[in-house]
C-alpha cells in the first residue's frame, strides 16, 4: 500500500537552531498516528511544515504521491488536509451551525461562500448537522461559539476541521487545558471519528495516546527517537528517559 503521507529527510532551520532535523516517516491510509516528545522536540514545527505554515529548509513532503513542500496553507487544505490548533480557532460571534456551515461550504477544496443565503446551501447545512452529531454538539447548534465551554469549543474546532471532508486530519494537542472529564469526552469523540479519515495527532496525555494510536512516533531534539506500536513505545527505555520519566521517577 502506498503511504498517504510521506516525509523524507525533512529539515527546518531557524537561524542557528535546527528545529526539525532530517525527519522521515510514512503515514498509511486510515492510520491513527500519534506524535509525542518533550517540549521543543519539533512536533508543532513538523505540523507547520506539513500544512504549509512553514517552508522546509530541506527534504520533501508527499501527499498521495504529490509534493506539498512550499505550498501555502490554503493550497494544502485543498489537497485534503485539515488541521486543528493548540488554541481554539472558532468564530466566537457565530453559532455552532454557522461555524460548521462555513467550513462545509469550503470543503477544503473549493471556495467559501460567506455571503450567500444559507437556505440556498442545503449540502453544507446537511454536512454541518452531520458533523455536529459526530462531535456531540447537536444540542448546541444555535449557541454562539463564544458561549460554549472550553471543551465544547475544542469539539467545535475538530468539527470545523471535519466539515471540510479531509483525507488527513492533523490534531495539535486536542486535550490541552481540559479537565479530566473533558479529556475523557474528547477521547471518546476522537475514537469515534470516521474510519476513512487518517489522523495524525500531537498529544501530551499518554492515556489518550495509548488508547487511540495505531502507531507512535517519538521526537527528541527535532529527530525521530523511535517509532512503533503503543506497546513497543511503552516498553522502550529511551522513551522513559526523555519523555515519560525513569522508573524511579514514576
């Protein structure tokens, strides 16, 4: 099977700092892949490179066999990649349905219809309602996004990403700042994402990572430290040393 996403010797410099140093990995279709590592390991920089927010200093990014490196974010999105960020990124003054409707109207590959009559857009509205159900917000469709709880806003942001009908969904710390109850709810939401959507997730909560990921890539100082199944990564002493802590510390 041809990988959906191929990263080949990817490197990014910021002056004298090498934030990403020769990373290579392959993400298969329908895979749930987690990226973990300590602060400063290069995780978010890697996402910024994949999604076009940064240009690579060297290396290649291939999506469905076609190069992505150097494309602007809107062009990357039109290829079928969608991303959530560490901070909530919603239209606070619009209600949940309209946030989702706008995303569905663009669907990651077309152009936004910001000013057309909602009544004339049955497909985006239907998609918005479908996504709202998938992310547990059916009962909040008329609520302004700014009035949602923090956890609900995170659910909405993931819904916005899903409404663009992505082939690859990138999630950057989806449970950051959440209470234990919100984290459990988000974990259930992520576990129930459509099976045909490939997911690449940066996450600090190891319970979330080990419950969701098919494979885990561990970054350290901008390089791949190790990669494998959750069981393999959990038992790797190098992971305990650089990220999870030594046995004496646990």
